[in-house]
């Protein structure tokens, strides 16, 4: 199976007030940690979207092994990043696995389990609800081209148009960093 991974890292970090991709985390940056996770998953193709703070990210983050997709419409929500990146997915891809660039606590084993789901859509079912990563099978990829807004992938997931597998995952949904409080909770979990 040919798998494409997509790390969303184009946001402008409006709620945080600084580029969250570049926040210090485990001696590097938050985005470095997420890209390290993505690299460990064995994707055949690894895409990362950039937009806000793109030049600083290129200067400070190790993008080795990643195909960078520039999203000029990043300020319109993550749906634009997904739709822009979907056009860069290799034609051999059987599925696209979506990861958030500000969510380094996802486990590679869980990513692989979601990627192996046999339905057109799959999502992690954590102890406290659904969360990333998501899996989009080849048959769903064309629908990603027209996504827009911040909750676009959730709307597709809940649309009822495709069967969905909820992959059971131990523990709570990993923290994704949108606010200073989220970042502080993430750092507190390191201690």
C-alpha cells in the first residue's frame, strides 16, 4: 500500500500570537517533533503545508524528506491547506493520512493503525472523543480538493457519504497547541 502523510503547518497562529510551529519543544521546535513522528511512520510520500511564517519555518525546521506545499490561502482555515496539499498527493497513493503540525503527542503506532483501516475514512477514537490523525482513502481524495474553512475535514467525516472506521486508541486526545495554555499543558506533560 502506498501511503501519503500530510502534516498541516500553514496556520498563522492567530490565537497564540506567535508562530506555534517554532515554539521550543524537546530541544527543537514543535513542528520538528511532529515531523519526526511523521517520518517514523514510514510514509511513501510526506507532505507538509506552510503558509504563515513559512520563511522562518524553512530556516529553522528540518524539512528533510518532506515535500513542502505552500498554501497562499492559509488564513482562510486548514481546509485550504488540505485542498492545496491534496493536489500534490502522488497518483499511486492508496490513502492520505492527515496529521496536525501542532500535535506532537500522537503515537506512530496509532498512525499506522489508522492508515491500515479498510474504509474510505478513518479517525482515532480516544478515551475522550474523536481526534487526529485521519485517513482518507483514494476514493475520497477528489472531495478534498474543494475543502474550505477550519472544520472541513470534520464535516466530511460526519457527512455520512462514506463509511468511517473509528480506530480505538488508549488515552485522551493528544494536545494540539492553539493557545498559550495549550502549550503550557503540553510542556507540563514533559515533566
